[in-house]
C-alpha cells in the first residue's frame, strides 16, 4: 500500500518503491505517475540472472532502479536495502524535514513485515518529535 509522508516544511521530496519482480506492473504504473524531477530509488528483489533478463523500467532521471539479491530468507535482502536507504536519506539528518512518497508492494515475508514495523515506529517517534503526519494515499485514485 503506498503512503505519502508529509512533514511540516519539506526540504525536498523523495520517492521509494519496494517490491519484487512479481510487482513490476504495479511499480511501472507508479513510476509513470511520478513527476519528471522526482528523486529516489526503486528496489526490486530478484535473483541476479532474472534481473538481467528483465525489461528496464522507465523512471525519471533522478530515480535509480536497482535489483536487490535475495537474502538467506525471503525478503531479507530487500529489508536490508530498505533499511540502508532510509538510514541514509531519511533518518540520518533528523533536523531536515523530508517528504517521502513510498510504494510498498505486498510482501508477506517475516523480514519485510519486521522492516515495515521498524519504519512505522521510527515515523511515529519522528512525528512526535517534529510534528509530521503520515497520510495514506489512495492507490486507485
């Protein structure tokens, strides 16, 4: 389910899409709706041979598309990549407000469920600290 996180005075908007190769149609549609000046990352979990065979995703110039190798457990590689990206772009600079539009495709793996739980807790703490709000975005609109 996509979420848009809005902060009181965003310094700049970031985008993050997270999914697997089975989510490519949804990710393609989401990318098509982004503005040309969007900046961020698309993380797609897949095995390396399959990633090379996939049709490239059309994304704004500022949005990198990366294949993430599977970890030892389903979702583990993706959870590590999401955590690293958020640590670098969102959590590292607590004094900078950022707006993040996120597409998080359904992933039933325990690793991703735990990852999103950690993200939710950090957002709640940050919202409390700086007065930010998290507003669900209707994906069907």
